[in-house]
């Protein structure tokens, strides 16, 4: 049976609504992933730029922070719903790892191929424009991944089953 979401919970719907419901849930999951990745990416790149780090160090920091914030944003509602940290952590890993990985690969690849993006300063439009563009493209790459996972009962479908009613 197809699943539909309402107020962050999974509900069963008629199969006629399955593609729209699946797309809505995948869009929501990808937006959630993008939020964590964007926080981590922006913070990592800003810190790396301020500290004058090289591309490698800056990208590593941005990736680590993207995973940290991505997992944290998934775990917060689970912890609020009463799940123990030991139960919430594996759920976050299982639901977000593939999506964040795809998003990070695409995001960082885009930034690296835009001439001058990594060398641009924080006050430079190229810095912010390339970062925004890379996140939009990363979202488009991660959406089908999340849709595929959710359609198979994996990814955020697992997390939504644990939210409090």
C-alpha cells in the first residue's frame, strides 16, 4: 500500500495517490537533507576561508559538518519522540547516509569545477553564487535517491515510522 505524509507522520493512502505522495515525501526528505548539508557546507567553507585553509582541508571540514548537521536534524525529532540516543543514531545513519553522500559529492564537485570558486572571498558574489548553485544541483541529484529509498521502505520512510503521533 502507498504511503502519504501528514504532519511528519506516515499514513496509508490509496494507490492512485502513490506517485504524488512518494514525490512529496522524497521532496521533504531531500529538503531536510539539503538543510543539514547547507548548514555544514556553508559553515565549513566559511571557517576554511577565514582560516586561510587549502581546498582539501576546507572541503573535508565542510563534509564532516554536513554529515554532523544532517544526522543531527534527523535525530532531533526522534529524540523528542522518546527514542534513546542508541536507537536514534542508527536510524539517522540508515536514513541519511546515502542521501548526504550523494549531495556532498555533487556539491563539492560543482564548487571545485567552477573556476575561482574555492579562491573567492566571503564578500565575493562568486563564493556565494557557486555555493548556492552547487546546493541546488546537489538537491536535484539527491531527490531521485531519496525517492528510490522511500519507495522501498528505506531512508526517511523508516524515520517517519518512529515519530511520535
